[in-house]
C-alpha cells in the first residue's frame, strides 16, 4: 500500500488554529497604513484614467521588492520575531500598499477607454515587474544576510 506523504510534518511557527483576533487586527492596521501610503503615492504622481498607470506599476514593483526583502530577513535574521510582525508588515502594510485589484481595474478602464496598447502593456509589465521585484528583493536579502544554507551547514 502507498503511504501518505507527510507534507506538513513540521508546523509553521505562525500557524495557530482558530480565530486569531490579534492577527486580524495586525493585518487591518497594517493594511490601512499601506493603503494610505499607496494613496499618497497616487496623490504625488497622479495619472489620468486613460494614461499609462506608471504610479501603480511602480507601487506594485516596489511593494513586491520590499516583500522579498522582508520575508527573507524575517526568516534568516529574525526567526524569533514576534508572531504578529509578518502579518502586520507583510500581509498588512505591503498587502495594502500593493494593489493588484486596483491594477486589474485600471487595465479594464484602459480597455474601455479604447487604449488596448496601454492596457496590455500594464497587464504584462506589472506581472513581470512584481515577479522581478520579489525575486530581486529575496536574492538581495539572501546575499546581504548570507542566507545560503549549503555553505553555512557544510552540505
């Protein structure tokens, strides 16, 4: 008989069953701060409804870059950080700062305004910039913090 694979043999230290009001509150507070920062960026660098959405593209790329740095830093440098740090800063602040729902709504508006080139460009560039951002942030944090376990553990 085939045995079930133990995919989750070790529990994640942030996982706690049941409703976690403190986590929900941390995400809400962080999300409000992140959304306010995004709103501030849109006020500083406004784009019209039919212009290319450079501000949202930049916000999403920077937010993903910071997410890559944050997650690697918490894992390598601060593994014993309080359990609300990741939900507050990652899911909350950076989740509220980046806005993929706003981005997709902007793509829809550009198509409706008969700007298919801008819409397609925004659709593709945002995905590429977000993936490049999170990858660059994670690799950069690994490089700075010396996160290569193979050399550290001698494997």
